[in-house]
C-alpha cells in the first residue's frame, strides 16, 4: 500500500511506500507449505478460498495469503482427497466438523525433502507440528511450552535449530521456535506480541473443550505438512499415509479408520502416481511397524527423499541414502496409541516415544523395531522417559537445510531472531525488518508529470512555497514495533492537509499537483 498527502491549495506530494508491514503477504509464494487438518476440528465442511469447495481431512491445503498480524483467509485446497484416491471422499465432502467419515491424510511428502547428511558442516532443521495435548520442554517462546497453555500451538509449524549429526540422543536436548502461525494473529501465550504468517485455520484449540464433547475441537490441528515445491500430479507422485482405526487413548475415541476404508495399514506409505493409480509404496512391516498385527501402528510424520528408482529401496543404516541415487531416505514418527510405542528401538536401545523421528530397522537384529534417528527431546518435546509430564505427539514433519543467515549481524540466525521475537518480519520474507528500509520514495514531479509547469525533481509538484512537498518516514515498517512516524516538509503553513492510504491506482491530476496512491 502507498500513502500520500494532499493540500487543497497546491497539492503536492512525495509519497512513500509505507512499509511492507501493511502489504498483503502471500505465504504460499514466500514460503511454500502444504498441509492437512484432522477430522476433529472446525474447518471440516468449510468452503475453501479458491474454489468454494468444502474442506475435508483428506485434502492437501495451502495458505491463501493474508496480512501478517491481521489474520489469514481460509486456506485453498491444493489437492482433494478424491485426487489422492480416497474412496470415501465424495461422501465426506460437506460433512460438518467432528464427522468421522474415514477420510484423513495424516502424513505427506512430495519426495524432495532435504537429504540429511553425516557431515557436521551440512546443517539441517526439522519442521514439525504437534497436537493440542503437547506441553513441550521448558524454553523461551514462542514455543510449545509458551503457547500450549492457551491452546495456541497445534495449528503452528515449528522449526528446530542447532541439530547435531544423527543419530541424536535424548541427552542432546535442543530447542525450537514457532515459525508459521495457525491464524496469523498475535500470540496469546507467554510470547505475547509474537506474530507470524498464518495458515488460515482456527485458533485457539484448548484440549477437551469442544462441543458436544472433547474429541470435537474448537480449534484446528495441522496433521501433515510439507515445505517446498509442490508436485505436478500429472507428472509426479505424491506420497502420504492415512489415519488408522485403533483407539486414541487421550482423545477417548477411535481414530478415523481411513486405513480400513482403503484396505491398507495406517503404517503403510502410499503413493499416488502421475497416472492416477494409488499403490502401497512402503509397507508397514518394511519400516518395522505392525509387529503386533495389521493396522496396530499409525505412521504420523513422513520425511522422504525419493531416489528416483521405482519403488521403495529401504535404508539399512544411517546415511546410506547419500549420495543421491542410493537408498530412499524415509524418516517417520508414529502416533499416540501405536503398539510399537514403548518397545526398544534398534539404534539407541530406547523405548520409542510418539515424538521420536524413526527410520527402518537395520537387518539382522533379533527384533525389527524401527530405530530412533532423532530423539524427541532434542527437538524440545516432552517425554516420560526423560521425566517429562507427558509424551508429546509429533503430527507432521519435514526436513530443510539449516542455512545460517545473520543480516544485523548479532550472532543469531535471522530465522531464530524472527521466530523468538527478537526481530520482526512483517512481510514474511525471512529478512528481519531492521535490515530493510521502511519504504522507498516515488512520485517525483518532473517536467513530464507537472500539470502547470511546476516541476520539482526531488519532491512533489511545486506549491506556493516554491518547492514541492515531501512525505518521509522514520522508524520501521513493523506492525510489531509500531514505531513508524510520518513527517511532511515544504508544505504551506496553516493549511488543511490529509493523509490517506489505498491500494495502488493510476496517478491523477488534482488542481496543480499529482495525486499518487
């Protein structure tokens, strides 16, 4: 948006681009993210922003934009559950919130997730979501610990930082920050004032407060996610997993049993191919799941780098997916209630928790349980095995390169500075606002635009003072800091003036000046 100033005498003006803080931000363009929602929340049955189609838990969604700090619109449907091949999709479309209609995608990937390396100089981060029951380890906000008490975390996307080489143990306890918000409004938690780009879903989501009872939530829960370029479904595959049917011990209801409707296990990874065909890509047993019987484990996070060879080539040891073209890098977690939880993993010998990132079991072991590649504690999650009050459930996940950018410089990575509230980023471009100018000057009145032969190449059109007016700013464009001050100079004294804002429009002559918006 742009601001200008007018005088009813000899208007004129140098307008300034007021800050990107007031601009409409397209999160889908700035930070491509795809996600799904579970069947418990209020978005089921709500029409999306792009096609006016009712959202289901089987759809892959994307943000529709919005203004940071002012909320985001309802997300768009990127791929419907019908396109993915979910057999109950048509009967689920239009179902109201809390309808258990057997259509839920609870993990997804486009097969291009960042290949995690054993090189300590190849930094990586894990992006993830949690459900409304997560409590987190104690750490500064915005974090699970700071936002969970007010129900402001389970629709967020969170990033780790400072991750060591895998396998990562519980003693390497790490940290995280929330980087994408559910609704795009200011935080309600202990990190009050924190604001981030929004997905366009509903917050808060206080556990067990929905109506008619706890399983029907007042807020949204991000159940699957992927960052980065989106697959072209006519040329590329989409990989995902669906919700199992066993009982959720915390919510007190069975899961959606999408696996039963599809005739697969909730521990299987499915592949929707470019031809439209749907097949099992990786069976639960290949991942060390369903040891207690069919559909007894539910894969809840999918991080996949597909090597380009048809079918699944499982990893048999960490990092054998390097270089590209080796095995497939497939990391995952399991949801609360899965039978494999509590069993000893095949890498660290620890009881498996629902917040751990796991990989297929190496061959030749007496048991074939998955291995813990990244312990939940190292991502800032609470676990009972480390004395936490609860086992946090990781719901969606992705891997990204851990680039270190520090524009100030203050020794703190820009993403961390932004995520912790140390630096605002109102236009969501990943650059702290203090590293960007608050605006740029435009609408100079040269000889080609002066309506009355009254140019001023350094300002607006010359007024009765003999020079053109100027509108400048001090401070920043940050809504968070709220420190921008508008200042006008070279105006006639004791005359009425007016500031106004508007979306970009054509310049127009007004008296002997030019109005620029």
